C-alpha cells in the first residue's frame, strides 16, 4: 500500500465519520423546521403542508445520504425520504386540521378524504420494497456461495 492510498483511505474515513454525524443532525433540523412551520400561525395551512412535505423530504434525503457509507442514492434513501415526508404531512394535517377548509368535491378535497389510503400505500410500498431488496441480496449471496462449491459427481452421489 502506498502512502498516497493510505492518506486517501484516511480522508475517506474522515468524510464517512463526518457524514454519520451530519446526517442525523440534518434529519433532526428538517423535522424541527417542519414543526416550526406547523406552529407558525401566519402561514396558509395548505402552503404549510406543502412546505412540511418538501422540507422533510429534502432534509431526510440528504441526511440518509450522508449516513450511508456508499454515498449513492441507490441505498433506499428515496424510500425513506418519501415515507417519512408523507407521514410528516399526515401528522401536520392533524395539527392543521381545524384550520383547513376545503370543498369535498375538489381534487384537494378528495386527497384529504382519501389520505389514509395514500399513507397506507406509501408505508406498504416502503416495507414491501425492503423485503424485495433483502430477498434479492440473500439470493445473490446464495448464488455466489453455490458458485464456489464444485458440483457433485456421479461417484459422490452414489
């Protein structure tokens, strides 16, 4: 190992440690900003719900990105961010509940009427996708393990 690659590994490890510290801080900051938006009285409730969703999604996405050591968006960050932001909007809807007045025959009215189905679908998708990912990873590991084992010959089978 050359001195340059040892230095590169140390730098990468420092960034990983920094990411593991900054990631949760970003997530908490996003949730605190969302709580502030809900408690701030001078904002339109529908605008507030949109901001809660956007802020929560963005901060959770980048926070989970920093927490993972692979630093790519293929490790479930979007699933986590979408699920957490939809749940945050659900709870913000409960907090804004008495301030939201919408006609039921509008698109927004239908969304609020059926929001429980939207939340259920997103949460079910999150857990189903995790199961599929875990199954795929275990199948890939089994395939690699089986490739290392030589096939049985007829003499051994008897």
